[in-house]
C-alpha cells in the first residue's frame, strides 16, 4: 500500500514540477522566437526537456 502511494507521489510531483518549469521555459521560448525565428529547434528542445522529468518520475511505476 505505501509503495503505491510513493509511486503516485513521485509521478504527481514530477508532473507538477515539469508543469512549472514548462511555463517559464515556454514563455522564454516564445520571446526568443519573436526576436529570432531561426532558433525554433533550440526552443523546441528546451520546451520538450522537462518532459523527461515526468518520464523519470514514471519510472518507478514500471520498475515496481
């Protein structure tokens, strides 16, 4: 029972943290693209980077 709570807590907190970081990164990426549209690839990578945190947070779900 406590293992399930731990896995849910890890996944939930990872998703919340990624959401907060994507909010800041997303607004900065839009500002960067407004100034220089050729940096779309960099903005896409930086926007997708926090999703790896959610994937790592979901890892105990598959391991346990």
